C-alpha cells in the first residue's frame, strides 16, 4: 500500500504522445498486438492511441518505461550469440 501525507498530492501520471508510444513499442520490438495481449487491452486500442484518436492513459507511459528498463537490463546480461 502506498502511503501519502495528506498535505502532499499524489504525483500525476506522465503523459505520452502517440509518437512516443509508437517509438517505445519499436524500441521494445513489440507490435501493437503484442502490447494489447500483454496488457489485456482491446486489440484496437493501441492503434487508436498511436493515431491520436484516443488519449493514452497515464498507466501506459509508466508500464512502457518499466518494460524499457527491463529490456535494457536484459540486454546487458544476455550473453552474445555465438
């Protein structure tokens, strides 16, 4: 459980543009269908975000930032292919 002092508001979720969303998927090597499958979102939703038809919810930048961080760490510990 996250505790928050009453005088300190919770931090706002970061915002993400459609281009940033698409770039994050590219850096991860994911298709929009991969993202929707992993996050249990409707298969059309990532396309709506990427095209700017629907606002990207605040949890998405956090989720993708975490995935990119894990991806970066994995790249440093994965042995090169022979």
